[in-house]
């Protein structure tokens, strides 16, 4: 089966990301206007805890399935892909159930820790989301490894409007945060059914097939390293600052960080993210193919395109930030403007870091990622404790940007040396072009 190239795959992911951006932006704007800063801050805090639980529960399983599905696909060993997927689904289901039970047990204490009595009931609903989200992420990893980007885009085209309508209805009937969570659960189940059907048709999930011992050992080593990396990723790349804001600042400060963070996250997922999601399968496919030297060519081209896409977003976004915040969220969210401008700078480092990370995972060099990740995570916690109690959302944005820049540079340097390419001229040309 012919797989899409970097540009075609990125274009499909761009459309997929545009659909997600539009639907997510509509929901965020509706929530901001209906719940106001205080209520939106509580919602953001609840979703952050649910998201962290989900990321922990995944244990690197979707990324592992994605990586080895791409490798096996490049070698034509399709009979093993279903076995890798079956093992990943079983492990994911167990991990998702355990994470959900832990969140149920901790719902009350977490509400007390963040001084939010209403949080406990919302977390109980959020716990229901975790098992189907984990299973869906494994299936998404499988289809991503097989580069089924067109199918995933089509599914999103159908379910995203359903999610928007369901959330709007929940707000209209004044179901609040609980209604939004239940609407999200319903849409996730629809996505799960569609992805399971496609996975079964593509490879046929095999639950009892035994993998070759050496190959199974490779998968286990990779998965363990990736699981540890995910824990660090939660602190450095995800919304760990929201937890510190929830503890040390009022809910309004949480919203002043959550709104611009969600906006920059969506923008990154849409444009450079469209290429980043294609990069790891593409690099793995190139590394395992008959022409491994293509690995460096793919990475160099990706860097050039990413620079052309990312730099204008940051510059134009910083200039337009006051207008964007005022137009979308209203005067109540004016303090989020400076936070948005700081986070737009962090996009540059986030994209560079994710590209370098994809390259290192492509040739199975998780060790350096873990070592530098430990340092970055420690730095992140230190800066959060120093900056957030005093500076609130602005301190959180400064901490996030500093840590992302540090880790991105630390992991990019060995990639440059390993593949023996010189991306600097390409990046200079990209800067001039952008």
C-alpha cells in the first residue's frame, strides 16, 4: 500500500488539525463567556487533572505501537502489526482502568488540596473518560503508524461538529462542567468505535499471537523508556503549571493561563503540528528502509518547513495578541494577553524540541531524552515554585518558556551530530523566507 509522503501527510494532518482547532476554539470561547474567569479556571483545572491521569495511564503504549507499526509496515511484516496492536490494547485497557480507579479514590483529597469543593464530583465524571481515551489513543497510534491520516481526518470531520453541538446544548440547559464532560465522553465513544473498525480492517487485531522474543524485548525496552519520558513530558511540555496555579493562585489566574495555553497548543497542533505528527512515522520508515541515509534528508527538510511555518506564527501572533484576546474572550480576560505573547515565543522551542525528539525516538535513543528530561523537569518544578506564587499566570508562562527552550536545545544538539547534517544553512534560509 502506498503511504503519503511528508507533504501529503502533513496536508491531511493540517486539515485534521484545522477541524480540531475550530471545534476546540468554539468550545473554549463559549465556556469562557458562560463560566467567566473563575468558572473557566475550575474547568481548566479539572481537565488538566484528567489529562494528566490520561497521560500517565497511556504509559507510552500509543507511541510504541505507532513506532513499531511504522517499522513493520516498511518491512512488509503486516502479520506482526496486529499482534503489536493487540498487546498494546490489552495493556492500555488495564492501565486505563487502574488510572480511573485511582482518580476516583483521590477526587475528594484533590478537591481539598486545590481549595475547590465542587471539583470532586467533576473528577468522578472525568474518571469515566480515561479508559476509552487510552484505548482510542492506542488505536490512533496504530493508524498513525500506518499513516492512515485521511481516515482520521474524515472521522474528525464528522465527530467534531457533534462535540460542538453537544457541548453547546449542555451549556444551554445549564449542565455546566458536568455536561461538558459527559458530552466529551459520548463523542470519544463514537471515535473509539470508528477507529476500532478501521484497525480491524487494516491489520486485524491479534490477541494471542506471540511476538519473536528479540523483537518483543526491543518493544519492551522502547516502551519502558517512552513511559518514563511521558512522565517528564507531562511536567515540561504539558500543563503542569496549571496545577501550581491551582494551588497558589485563585481560579481566575488559572483561566488567564489556560486560555492562551490552549490557544497556542491548538495553533501548534494545526500548522507545525501537522508535520510533526507525520515526522516520527516518516523517520522510522526511512530508518528501517533499504535507504537509511534518507533519515537525514527527511529530518533536514522537516526542519526547514517547520521554521517557515513557525516563525511567522510567533511574530504575527505576538503583534495581534491584544486584539485576539479581546475579540474572542472579552475584557474579563485582558490579563491573558501578556501570557499569550510569552507563550507564542515558546512555540519556537516547542516545535524544535518535538522535531528533535521524533528523530531520537526514530533511532531509539531514549537514554539522552530521559537524562535531559530529568534535568528539565527539575528545573520546571523549581521555576514554578519560584515564579507562580508571586507572578501568577505570567510567572507560569515564563517558567514554561524557559524550560522548553532549555530542553529543546539540549536534545537538538546530539541529533544534529548523529545524522551528520548541517541544518543551520537550511534554517537560515527558512528564516529569511518566512
